[in-house]
C-alpha cells in the first residue's frame, strides 16, 4: 500500500464532506465554509489535500470544482459508507447465518432484525413481497407454523408458483405439523417440494414480482425468526440464484407416497 493511497483514504475519511458539497457545483471557499459549517482553515486544508490528489481543481473566480477523479473518489467513499452501514445493521444476522454472505449481497440490502418479544414481525417485509409475487423459489432450513398458510393464500388467490428445496426431515415435520395445509398446498400443479440429501444451511428465497426479483435470507434462531435480509440488486439476485441452484441440482421431487403416508397416519 503506497503512502499516497493511504493519505487519500485518510482525506476521504476525514473530509469527504467537501467533495459532497462540491458535487452540487463549483463553489468558493467562503461558500464551502457556509455549506459544510467548518472553519476557513479546515476548508483550506481540505482543498489543498484534494488538489494534491487531483480530486479538486480551480474553476475560475475563486471557485473550485470536482475533477473526474474527485467524482469517482466521492462515489467510492459513498459506497464504503453504505456498505459499512449495511454491515453494521446486519452483523447479528450474518454471524448467525450458515451461508457465506459476500460483500455483493450488502449493496442495497434491507435488514429487519426481530424483536425478541414479537419475532415474527420481522417477516412482514418478506410476507408482503410473497403476497405480490408470481413465483417463489427457495431453500427451507426451518419452518414456522404460519408459513404453509402464507404460501397457500398466495397460490389460491394470486396463482403463485412455488418451488421449495428442503430436507426429508423438514418435509415430514411440515406435513406432521400442518397436514391439511401442506398437503393442500402440494396438490397444486404449480407447487413442488424437492428433497436434497445435503444439509440446508439457511432459508434462502427468490421471489419474482411484477416490478422486480427479490432475493432474501430468513435467519432462524431457537426462539423463532432472528431476522430477514432482502436485496433486489442484480448482483444479489444472481448470487441467490446460483446458491439455490447448487441445492436444486442435487434434489428430487418429494414422493406422493410420503405425503400420503404422513397425512393418512
């Protein structure tokens, strides 16, 4: 790491607000003092530092403007702030998730951390997405009692197509817990439950609505839902689809005989 690069990072960390102010257009130093509410000496040091890094240049009549480098530096800095903010919001969920969640999933992420007293409230954003969706694919690592009814309503009312990959044990547990709802759900041609021998590490889902495709991770804890992370950026959706495919490729449809055997017991 060069000293010049280290100094640029330091200047962006301490004085990025000057670049933000200049992104609105050329300004004089007195105008910058007023815009960012800093002293004249602070503005003088910032302008000198950013000129040394070719981020700022004179624009005539005592004004300064961003260069292309300055605009790019501000974008890099903004991305860093957004990513670290998202990381801070999602830390508890990332630590509890069994999935390897990359940096790309943080860009544009929405995080709902569950209230321990009412944990299922964290599901509201994902439930709303599912209610608007035409297609839902996902990995099921755990199940709450409300899940079958939520999906059944979408299938009946909106024509939702569902494909779920899970383990044999969870499929049986779902049938035993909610035999009527799950068996009715599986009776629809547009609903398929698939079984994999791989351990399913987390509940990952991909929902397609008329507006966009959403990728989500529902993190469960012993007490229920820990929280939900949702991202609709192309990079996040691509990552989710790739992860989902690795499990689907090793899965097979749940046999009708299994459903009949559990429900008829």
